[in-house]
C-alpha cells in the first residue's frame, strides 16, 4: 500500500525557499531551472529524497506539490500512472517579478526510486 506524502525543503539559485510534498517511494529528486541575466540557464537540485530505496509499492497516482511563499507559488502535479511508467515530469511556471513581467521557472520532478534490495 502506498504511503502518505512527506515534506522536504530546499532553496533555489536565488535563495528562494521551497517546500516539496512528495511520495516517499517514488520521488528521487526535484530540480529547478531559471534563466540568468546573460541569457543562459542555471539548473540546481532543489530537493533530494533522503531515502535511497522504496519501502512500499507506489500507488496508481504520481503526485508532487511545490510551494514557495516568498514567490506566491503553489503548484501540485498529479498524474494517473497505474502501470508505474512515469519517470520524469517537467512543469514550467510563471513567477511574478518585482516591477517586471513574470519569470519562467521550470521544475523537473524525477521519480523511479529503486526497490529495496
């Protein structure tokens, strides 16, 4: 039986703090990608699941929530996955910037935590 979501925390390239609600037996890590002033992109691991292996089977739904109160961001992704085939989900969000147009921030949610040995 699938277990309840856990909460973890992390910070991005600009120091914004996030809370990540994740499935402990599916999620491996969450990465955040932001554009730099030079036009290049920067990707950082926002959160890594402290568990190295799944303890229980994953349920039929992949679900992860990412929140940043400082940026007014609260997004939850839920995907029906009865065959356990989802490995990665990418989500692009528009985050407000002071005095300007919104900035696009991309989150990559990677799953497929290995089964216990």
